[in-house]
């Protein structure tokens, strides 16, 4: 059988590259498999039966090369993390502008060919300066909870090795970066500065975001409404922006009677310079490279293939940094563009057939929006757990106005650099257009179905989704894939029907407490919720939890219950367990009102109350005791609850202090307080966990919910000593990240930690 030639070799190489990088980053398996497959493909026996041999060999060689490449780079990072010292003294160059926070000024610096994030009180540093730096070096953290944010992997997408907190900085010299970088940074600053001069505070940040993707000065409520209305792509300078830039510059150059070839060459140079201005964001790099290839094709009188152009830009991008495969901007940019390339025409034809009288421009915007959205929906769900059904409306209204803002905005800024008074008058129109965009996002974001929350899907289902899209014209393959998908869903449902082990997750919510109990039959109990925004909600969605049977608030300190507000607003909560309050705080009133609005059953408990969570699983309330004189303290009004499951038990103690511990000692015998696991009170504070009660509880395992490097100095050294004296094995969220306790029917315990 004849061996097929490769139609688009660069596309095949790009696909192989993606496979090799993903294999290296996520599967962590030996590359021997690639060699075995290559040997099989090169054998004569295989040659006779496969027409796609060249394609497969090219695919495997590309995958092998980039698998080795990403593993080498990963090894360099890991070796640095293993060998790095706590303090650093070096000469460095500042390669970013200043970003201000409440406590520090933040810069990116480069030293010894490595990039770091610099935190400093010094506000006199500028882009391009060479400095002598002394500081504390900190390696970035991996994920601290199940599927949580991995700061280490995120920084790898920026080629950044870690952070440095400065002790002393001495300026050596200025302008130590190449001319192009300095010039592009000056232009960037001119754009930001001019926008600040010609527009009021509520729209200047938005214009800068639209023109060069700089979001730091956009009001948070505007960013949120853009996100909810599916307009975030407007703030990420991308293909749309590049298209308008090419159209505008082409028009001006051709009108100036410059020869066509010279005009095209100048456009290529401008696009390269523009990449410098916006900081080489992945969406701009993709669009700019594709634009350069398109323009260059006109110079040599060749029409470029869109898929090949995409492949070239992806190969360049991932060769520069293979870790960018994890960058959400790259994923959305390439998948959205691919969706337009392969789906726009059939979707447009479908709309024309169904709605022949619809205006042509509306059909074009709708078909482009839908075709891009079809391929990016799984990524949006995977990364943000949301999907919008109003994206067509928001984009149909906003995209035409955005095009005008881009062209008019650049013209307005350009004039403002030389004639600020003229630019101020012109900016009246620009300000109105920006306010219209904000109004569109606000209105659409408040519509029903603008934000639908979805639990994190299994990667198998996402893979099947993309396979169905790829094969949607091939009926036989499509039917097989749909059957496989239905079969996979059925297996998942059946699997979830079977009882499992009791699982208790001590979630790392920073300086605070939160524990999730999942019973063998799938009942969910959340004890406390921490204070750090979005951490708990994202965690629960990653665990595929949309409904919680019981939420127990130990007490109404914000570090234990603030996120209950978000949980009630976003998820289905059946019951809220609280104790009677000595004082109703503002946070208490907010949560109770939300419960009433969302029909959450409120259970007020005291000592002696017993809740049957599941078969053989009970939650016994030991404190507060009725009629006991409780000092007016939130901590001392904490619920103390004991979870019992056959021979296993766990004591949850909230933030109780020594006085309440003494009352528990007076009230209960050893057999009541003795527990397999102790959730140590008040984050290991010295005011709790006194020797007598630790002895009586006699825990085999002690877990402490505590923030890393917290300002309170928790946990206290004496508390740790007392626990160790009882031979209790100690686990801490600041050191171990999330702690998972698995208990089988016989009471056998297995403990897993995110960071051991």
C-alpha cells in the first residue's frame, strides 16, 4: 500500500510537540514508549499495512524531541529549587515597570540569566536600571489543595524562578536594556500616561486594557462584569486588535503612496514592535506571527495556509517556552482561532439557512463568536467552573464598538502625545464609547444564565468532547464516540453509587479553618469555611461538589465563616448548624439573612445534641453547654463536636481557649473526650490545648489549620511539644497543605498530604 505524503507537515510537528510536552509535564512517564513506537513504525512489516507511516513517524519524532526538551528545562528549575540559598546577593537588571501594592512595590528583575519577582519598599527603581541587590530568596509553592492553584507552574510560564524580598538595593546605572526594549517601554508608558490625561478615572484603565492588555488600573467591578458577560477577551489584546491595527496601518501607508512591498515590510516591523509594547502576551504573539506570515505572503505573492500559520506561531511560542502550554491565554487564543477556522463556515451556513433575513454583519459576528466559543467552553469550565449562555448577545453588542474604540483610541492617543488639547476634545467621543461597553457588560452580566456554575469536569469527558467536535462530519466515528461518552458517564454514575471510605479533608485556607467530611454514602459536611476569597468555592467545585448536606460554623470569627456567604450564594446548602450567640455580629446577621433567602434550614445546637449524618456516622455536640456562663467571646462560644464512625472518632474544637477546656474536663469523662484525631483548637495558639485536656483526648493524630508564616506565630511551640509528648503524629496545613484522612469500616486510617 502506498505511503501517504504529509499534507501539512508543520501542523503534524505542532501536534507532536503538544503531545510530547503534555506527556512530559503531566504523565511523568518514561520516553522509552516513544522509541518503541518509532521502532515499530520503521519496521518493514508495519510499512506494508500503514499508509500514514510518514505522518506517525513525524508526529512521534516531534513528540520525542519536545518531551526531552521540556524535561531538561523542568530539571533546571527543580535543580535550582533544590540548590537555592535563603539569601541572595547579586547584580540584577529591572525588566518591568513598577506595580504598587499596599505593602510593596513589585518589579521583575533578571540576574544570571534567570528572572525573579522583586518585592521592595524602594519606589525609585525604573525599567532598565542595573542594581546591586541583597534579599531573601523564596522558591514558589506548588498547589496546596486538591487541584489548587500551582504558583510554581504558573511562574514557569513566565520563565520566573522565584521571588526576592529586598533587604538592601543600590542603584548602579540606568538604561541597561537594549534599544528596542527601552523604546517599546517608553511607547507603552506614553500610551498609559496619555490615556490618564485625556480620560476620567473610570474609563482610562479600560482604554489601556483594550489597547495594550494592561489591566492593573481597571476597576475590579468592571473586570468582574466583563468576565460574567464573556467579554474578557476584549481586555486581552489579541487577533481582533491585530486585525484592526493591520487594516488601519495598511490604509494609511497605501494612501501615502509608499510602494506596496515597502508598506508590507513596514507593517511586519510595526507588528514586531507592537509585540514588545504589550510584553509578548501569547494571544498577541499568535496573532502577530500569523499577521506577519499573511503580510509576508503578499510580499512574495503566496497565499499562506491558516492552519500552517497557526502551527508556525505555536512552534515558535512553545520552543521559546514549552511551559506556556499551561497558560490560559495561549489555550483560549489558539482554540478560539481554531474554532473559527474549522467551524465558522458551517455555522454561518446553518444560520443563513435558518434565518435567511438576518443582517449579514450580525450573522458574521454570531457565527464567529459561536465557533470560537464551542472550542473554548471546556477550557473555561476547567479553569473557571463557569459557562455563559449570553455570550452571543454580549459579543454582538460589544464587538463592533470595540473595533471603533481600538482604531479611534490609537489615533486619539497618538494625537495626545503631540497635541493634548486636541486629544482632550476628541476623547469625549472615546469616553462615551467606553461607557457604552461598560454598560453592555453590566447589563448582560446581570441577565439570567450569564454565569452558570459547573463542577470541574473529568479530563476524559473533555477529551471525548473535542474528539466529537473533530469528527462531527463523520457519522460513524461520531456515533461511536457518543456511545463511549454515554458508557463513561454510566460507569461514573454506577461507581458513585457504591459506598466508599469516610474521608475528612482538612483544607488549606490560609490563616483559618475549614474541614470537609464526605461519608461512605456521599453525604457532605463542611465545618467552617475560612476567609480567603474563592479558595473554598473553587476547591469544592474541583471536588465536584454542588450540594452540601450540613454546614457547621464553629463560631462567627471571619477566619472561620466569611466564605460561608459565597458558599450559600453559589451552592445548594441543606442545613446550617450554629450555636446560640451571646452577641449577634454583622457577619452573623448577613449569613442568617442569606440562609433565610435561600431556604437553608438553620439548626441551633448545644451540648447533648446529636446529628446522624449517615449510617454509623454521628456528630455529637459537646459545647456550648446550656446555662453555662460563657465569657463574651466568639472563640469561647465555639462549637465542640465529636465525629464518630464505628471505632474511629475525631474531635473538632473551633477556637476554644483554656477556660472552656477546663469546663469540658469538669463535664466529661475520658471515654467521651478521647478521640483518634484532634483538630487542634485555635490554630495551635498558646491559649489552648493545655496539658490536661491533651492527655485526656490522647489523639493518635493531631491536625492544625494554620496559615503559612502567619503574623500570630501559630502554632505555639509548647502546644507542639505537648502533642508530641502524647505520641500524637502532627500534621499542619502551613507545612503539609491539604490533609486528607481516609477511614475504612474497621477504623484503619490512611493519611495523604499535598506536601509531605
